[in-house]
């Protein structure tokens, strides 16, 4: 973990943003609690997303870049659903990772998180040995790790007087292809690649499947009859309610169904703070449209979601919109793009996924109508069992849509922007962290830690200070504080310590505006408003404080 990330984690603990779950009992890996400030920050992230998707949406006006006006609505579905939902969707069979165990330490790892290359020139002498932990993925080795591996091989060549032609070139799609390349190369003797435990360097077990869904039991039944699952995503709740929403909401295609809720994945190796957790919150929307218009809508949502992060304070230099290669696409996907952020815990020029925007075609509605689908050539067909029957039956319900204007019936295509509320919150925390030096009340330069949140996301919007605890200043400050709270503005009141220290405390939690009642307030009926980022101070009439803070929050 980089030093900057260590500082962010320490600040989150110290100031009450994020705590380790069950910390007094030693903690529980992959689970995190949000403290007083963290819960406000995350709530603001959710509300900013919901506002963009639902609250401020006007179905009578075409948004900039959209093909046409569209409707939006929300739902809230259960965490535990009928087990057949996950069989038809493919999660029951396909939602797994491959894991390996260290034979020596018994530690467990995801296969794609273990990439230890040991290429042998003979049974005794390795050509190169490079150990590192990384998400390899379909896109292959990162530039940094590729250079590291190239350097290791080059050093061994030099030490053992080997020519470059005796070792393979590093041009691979993934670790398995690299292993094959080694095996097929001209390396003397055996020529092979092994994976070793990244902690001990010892041997690993053979990879095996591990289903990521948490199992539970419904009622008093046990065994298969009572088995159910905690949902691994919120999306299926919207698909199975498609017909209910159409029939009850009188919505017309194109329209979207949005949901924010908890999901659960039994990750083998949760890591990187809250980035990869076992319990997390998703902000997902399923957008249903005519098949002929689906690619236009895919491009629209892809661009809109990327710009949402920039609009709320992410520097474009730290953000990319990456299209998946053909090899990366899920079997149902027509196209997918990820919004990715340069998290501090990642290597230089590496990014972590914030949100995926997927063109899912008609896969989901068809699956819940017909049964689990698999790809055969260019077609998605119902998977059959040994008796020629559907392996997992769908609901049998008609989930087609009838357009009463064109008299056409069709299965809508779906565009899915799927964001993580926890990952978005983490990205905004990382982006906000900033250090500089500013003079204190005596003019002496002091280091300052600032959380430069967008005012909409800041957990606390305004802090109210009486300059001193006498001369009627506390009473005036308390009255201003009360007005802000009554207007729904999250504010704090602080009269302890020197004014410079109070400013520093608010800077460290990201409060954008500080309001100070001072000796001039009694004469001009104004307070000093101090801006967190520019440090500019100006006098604002007390009667205008609420409206002025509201205006500045909106930007």
C-alpha cells in the first residue's frame, strides 16, 4: 500500500469515515463499517446518483446527447430471492472464481491474484523468478510488471551467459498463454512455468472452482429444499419485476429502472481497503429500449456515467473510460465499457473499476422467460440437460413488450450502468485527499491536510464558530447553526480552541465553508465566510447565510 493510501486510511479511522467491522474482536476481513462522517459521505454519493437518475429527471425533455426523451423509475427489491432466479441468470453455475491454497501455509488465493513466474532452463536452474500479486485479467500483464519480469529474465541471462534467443519474448495475453509460450520455447531441458505462493514461495494446490454466492437457509427447512442465496447483484431484482413495473407504472419504452441496495460476494481474498469487500452496496440501473436503438443508448449512458464522476470532483487525469476487448466480454454482452480510477494503492498507469456500462442485449429477460442461456456460435440458446430438457427452466412468463403506437411486440434490449457505492465513495475519498502548507493565526507556515470534496458530497457543509466564548458571539453563532440545520444543511458548531485550529479540523474532514461570528458582527450584522479551497474570506449578511450556503453547495 502506498504511503499516501496509508495516510488516507489513517485519516478515515481518526476522523470517523471508515472503521474495520467488529474491530474490538480483531475485525472481520472483507467487511467495513462507516462512521459518523463516512455515513454522511456515502449517503451524499447515493443521493447524487439517485438525483441524476431519478429525482431531477424530466421525461418530457431530451437530455443533452440522448437519442430521445425517456422515463425513469425506482424499485427496492429483496436481498434473498427465489433460488430459480440465480439458476436462470447463470449465477448458480457460472458465478465463481478459481482458487489455490498454499501447501505450506494453507493461505488461500485467487488464481488471477497469484502470478509467480518461474521459468526453468533445467530442473535445477531457473531462468527467472518474479513474485508479485496483481489482478492479471484478460488484458494481461501491466507495463510495470512486464518490465519487472523482463528485467529478471535479463539478469539471469547475463549471470548464466545465455543469449536472448534462448528465452521467450514477453508478449502475452495472460499468464496461461505465457506458460504455454515457455513450454513451446527453445529453452534447454524442461522449460516450464510454475505458480508459487506469494508469501512463502512454496507450492500451491491445483486450481479449483469456488462459488462466490453466500448460502443461507429459509425457515426451518434444511438441505437443498431450504437453500437460498444472498444476492450477488441487485440487477436481477429489476429484471424479474420488469412486467410489474410496466403494468403498474404505465411506463413506455425507452425507460429505466434504478435501485440502490446491498449485495454480497464471498470473495476469496478481499483486499485494498473497501475496494474489494464481501458486503457492499450497488447503484444499478437497467435501461430498457428497442433493439434497433440499443447501440445509441449504450453510447449515451457510457458517456453520461463517465462524466458524472468528473462533475462530482474526480480529476479527468485520474479517470479513464475503457472499452472491453472482444475476449473480455461476458457471453451475453454485446459491448461493455468500464469507468476506471487510478486508486493510490495501484501501480503507476493502472486503474481500478468504478462502474461498468454493459449492453446486455435481450439476455436477461429471455433467461427469465425461457431458462438459462448459453452461447452457441453467434446465438444464445437455452442450455439443455442430458434428457434434452432445459437445464434450468425460466418462469414461463411473457416478458415481451407491446408498443401500442407501432403495434409491435418485442423483447427489449437492456443497457446497464452498474456502479459501486463503496468504490465510488473510496474514489471520492482518495481524490479529495490533499496536503499543503498555510500560515496559522500568527503567520507561521503549518502543514495542512485537506479533504477537497465537492460541496454536494462533503459530509459537513458548513461549520459555525464564535470567535470567542463571550460578548454574545456564542448565542449568535448558535442561532445561525440552528437556521442551517432547519434548512436541511448538515452543519457543525465548534467553539473550542483557537480559530486556526478549528479551521484545520474542518479542513481535514472536508467542510467547504466556515462561518465565524466576530467582533464586527454586532455592528454590520454579517459573519465571515471562509472558503476551504481558496481560503478566501468575505463578509456575508446573517439573513443571507442559508441561501448563500445553498447556492455554493450547488456550485
